[in-house]
């Protein structure tokens, strides 16, 4: 670790190309939900389902951006957005068998309670732990929120 902190670049999420089967499944579920909403005489829900499905399909083709991450004395900087060190309550590093790791930060802010950051092999978990221990931030086991796990399962 250098004096300035720890820096790395990583994609914002792991991109998994969607097959035509994936798009068909979204279409079938959407049509079924819209038919059910219309059957129950809920046109507003039917419109909401269509808009949500279109947003999902547009987002499905989005490629991940390569972001810059910096852990500094000021806090965590993700592509010029600062998460101050004073708002980080605790951290956890999830290490996986394939060498990929994620840093999960618990924030004191209620709107964005957890910040999940991908780590690259060049940034070791011990290096990150040392950084947070220097700033008196405790290591507490955290798990990814269920919504994040669902999004990853769906390929986002």
C-alpha cells in the first residue's frame, strides 16, 4: 500500500451476455403478467409492467463501464464520487474460490446502506483490511443484499 491509498480499476459488474432464451422468458413472463393485470381490470398495473419490462430489456444490453476505485484518507472514491470515510461504519471482504473478491461497506447513510465494490487480484484483501484498521473501521461480516443477489442471478 502506498501513502496515497489503494487504487484499482474494475468493471462495475460482471457482464454476462443474454441469450435469446433469456429475452423470450422475459417476454413470456411480461405477457402473462399483463394478461393477468387486464383480467383483474387493473390497466395501470398492466402499463407499469410493460414499462418495467422495457426498462429491463434496455438495461440487459448495457455493457459495464470500467470504473476507477480509490481508497484514500478522505474515503472511497468511485469514478469521482466520494463516500467519506466518516460515513463508513464497517466493512467485510467476501472472498470466492475463483480468486474474485468483493468489498462490502456498511454506510451510516440510510439511502445507500451498503456499497459493494469489486476487488481485483492486484489488490489483496489483507491490504484493504490494513487500510480500514488504520482508520479504525471494524470488520463485521456483511452479506450482499438479496436484491443485489437477484440482479446478479439475472445477469446484471
